[in-house]
C-alpha cells in the first residue's frame, strides 16, 4: 500500500511541477467580416458564394471570380452580378489558403446551396454583442478603430 501511495505522490508531483509548454493562439477577425457574412464564426478567411460561384477574401475585402481563363480580384462584384443580393445569398465559410484553387471541389460540394437564399442569419441582423464591432452593423461600436 505504501508503494502505491508513494507512486501516486510522485506522479502527482511531477504533473504539478511540470511547466506548461503548450501554446494557444486565437485568431479572431470578427471586426473584418462584412455585415452580410453569416453569424457564428470568430475567424473567416474566405466565403464561397455558390449562387454566383465567387469567393470573397475577408482580409483584403476582395471578391475573387473566374473570368476569361483567370482569377480576378476586385473590390466589387462584376457587372453581371449587379443585382445579386449579398444579404440573402448563401455563404460557405472556407478557411484554407487560396481557397479558389479548390474551386471544382467547392462547386460540386456546395451546389446544393444555390438559390438557398434567406435561410442564413447574417451579422447585420444579429443581436450578439460580439458583432457590434462590425462596421455597418446597426449597433456598431468601433472602440476607437475609426
């Protein structure tokens, strides 16, 4: 019995005395997300918009779409999508580098969300206080960012 107690004491002591070496990194970009983005995400790299087969890159606030055999980066949607409602269209969060390079996969996987509009809560309509830092939110509070 003494050996078990001694063993448990040594194990407990080594656990307590071992310095924590784990690193924990949180990357939050809620304030950078557009008001038409879906709620529920602390970090977003890209949105894929299945209705118009276009990406939106949150860090640079640019749309990325394929045209004439190449990917175009633009601060606005192309003219052909001028009537597209970003508030109602379905958005898929894609957190991977250069998401548009997996376009064929995304197109196949998320095609079921085409014309799915209006069934996704967006940041602009959220009453969650964490979204008040998003510029354009009705309860926007910039905390000295502007």
